[in-house]
């Protein structure tokens, strides 16, 4: 029996966002595509465990995230500082990490702990609910909320410090905003 | 930096836009909401958070908009056409 074309199309429709999630996890387009390919192989081999009518993106994201985590655990012995390695990837292969205008943002994202980074991406970019993000990460909803909040706070600090003028409003507007007198 | 003059004191106190201006606060994220009663900072915070949200989605959608690479589309179609167990 061949796979239901409707299910196949749901898988295909999720591939673009799977890639975006993968690159935000590992910071490298080539590795991200390997990760997505592995995810698709795994998913289609176990498609029976997908319940039709449930959330296909959440199911695929869970598989990808688990694959990434198990690979990460395997490599931890080889590479002491996985976060440093992520940052290093950005420095040495900027051409593999997407368009240059997002370099600064990616670099800031790379400085976040992996838990916070994935939570922020799932909720803030992929558009998952806190509940779905919690299910994908296998943790409590409150944990996701706190990770997202910490990620946002940290990013605000990193980006504001690196580029006040690029990032914030112009000086006069900033003064008004900072002064808070005129709302 | 010096030419920003009188704005400085206010900004240093209320925001973390200046490097090392309020280091203890920026090192402890949980300390930040405590300053949220300054309406100015709350607004600046929302402004920054809105921009972070925009950048995050722009970066993400940049990849999403690339669509499905041909080799991955082929992979899915090939595996879908195989007999399922």
C-alpha cells in the first residue's frame, strides 16, 4: 500500500519550515539539510505512528529535534564546548548560514543556550503554541515560557549593545522612549 | 558617547542600551521586570521586542521562502511511492 498522497503533501508542505528550524538549531545550511533529510527518512519509515488529523508539523519537528539532540549528545565527547562550536561555524562558514543581512542576528542567537534558542524559534518564528512547543521539546509549558522570556531578554541585551543605532529608533525617538514622559 | 549629554543619565538608569552601564541588571534577566514600572523602559522594551520578533521571522522566513529543495522533494516522493509496511 502506498502512502496516502494527502499525508505525503503534508510532509512536503512542512519541509520549508523544517529547514528553517534545522538551520536555526545547527547554524549551518549543509548540516541542516542533512538533518532534514534524516528526519524525512525517519518519519516516512515510521509514518504509521502518525495519527492522521493531528499536527503534522509538530510531529516532524519533534523527530528533527530529537535527532539533533541525539547527535548533539554523541558529539559532546568530541567537542567540549558545543555552543562555542556553533559560534565558530558562523565565523568560519558565513556563506553557509544564509543571507548576510541576518548574520548579526544569527550571531546573537548563537550566543543563547540551545534550550532557549529552540524555544524562541518554535514560538516566535515557527508560530507553534506554547503547548505544542512544550510537546516538541518534551518539557512543561511553564518551562517553555520561561525559556522564551529569557531568550528575548538576552537577545535584547546582545543586539542593543552591538548596534544601538542600527537596531533602535533614532536618537530623538530613543530619548522620548527612554524618558517615558510623553506617552 | 559624551555628546549625548544630558540624555545619558536617564538612559543609563533605565535601559541597557549602553554597554556595561547597568551590568548587574543585564546579567540577571529576572531583575529586569522589576524596573518595568518605568513606563519609558517598558515602551522601549516593547519596541526592542517587536524588532526582535520581526528579525526572527524575517530570518526564518528567508529559509522558508526557499521552498522545498529538489533533492528533498525527490526523496519524499520516492519513499512515498514505495510499499508501506
